[in-house]
C-alpha cells in the first residue's frame, strides 16, 4: 500500500482560504476536490491518503470526516480543534461520533502562524496535547525552523503522544542553508515519539528552478535523523502545484529515496503512515 500522508482540499464556495494572498499564491485560489486529486493519486500508484486541516475553523473537520466516509481514497483525517479550550477531550469525542468520525487520526494547529515561538509549551496547550494523547491520536506539527526547539521540548514533556513533523520543519531550501535547522531536526528526531513527513520541500525551494539535487541535503538529513521507519511521504497537494505537479513530487521522492532497501522504501511510502495513522 502506497500512502500519500499529507494533502489538502478546499471549496471556496463553502469558505474563503484567507491564507491565499498575493499574486504568487493566486494559482491556489480555486476549488480543489477529491475528483481533482483522485486521478493524480491513481496515476502515481497512491492507494490511500491522509487529508490534513487547512484553516483553524471548527466546521472544517466534520466536513473532512464526511469526505473520508464517502471516498475510499482518504484513509485518515488530521483535523483541528482548539487545544486551549478546557473541553478538548469532549470535542474530540464529539468529532469521533460524527459520520466518518472513525477516520479522525490526528490533530493539527497552524503553529507556524503563532508569534510566540514557545506556543506549544504554554500550560493550556500542553493540557490540550495531553488530551490528544489520551484519545490515541497523533499531533501534526506545522512549524518554522525557529519553533523546532519548542517541538522537541513538548515531545519530551508528553512522551506518550506521537508528534508528526510536517514538511520536515520548513527549511529554507532556496537559500541552501542547512543550519541551524539540521541541528534542531536531529534533536527532535532523537526522541522516539517523533515522526517526520518527507513533504513540502519543493515549495521551500525556488519554485521555478529547483532540482532534485537542491532537495537532497534536506531529505538526507531527515532520513538519517528519523530513519525510514519514522519517515513518511506526503505530496502537500495542491500547495505543491506552485512548484511541481503531483507526479513530479512523487517521482522526486522516489528518486530521493532510491538508495534505500525495498523494506525501507516501503516504510517511507506506506508503512510508517499506516502505523501512525492507523490505516
């Protein structure tokens, strides 16, 4: 089973995507539906996907769960709930009782947009993360490199919660700089309750001129730090289309992992995601 562990969907007739601003992002300002994704995924031999939250709106997660119930392609949903609310456990239980609720396998918040680099370590956030752990869900981290130290501290504080690092912490691929990002990655990956997603690199590179060679130092860093058994492939479709097609992203990931054994590639392209998200 090949799994795309990270993609999005949105319908602008339901709600605006207020993060799509400026001329560079305008190609994303349209609807992206399962009907658009499915032929791309099938052509890339992808069997199942993980649909990940996009906006911090409570209504989005029930919509995603309903989509997962309707479409066999979507194997899991990483949704959103307010981690700072006292009733996080009750809200997770409510979501699980909805149509498709059994597809809820993780929670995510747009930490990258929080001005406080230690937002994850606030008492009310840690309380919410503990509720996520108690529910048996994973927690996806969408952060910038300077927020990685707080990710590691949160993972130390909550050893029973699986933290999944989206887009390998968004290194500045276009600059070619590895440090201090690489050091932060090694610190985070040293904790056994952390997992990484080999995703999002093409949009951190120069969108027009990137090559596989530009991405390789970053992919090699996370492969070495997490190991294939704690790394999973994600397309980040449709955001990736700013820099590459779905097929190009999957082909590039295969090229970046070509030196692995068959068993290691099977982990990156399916086994890790199946284990973490209970597919």
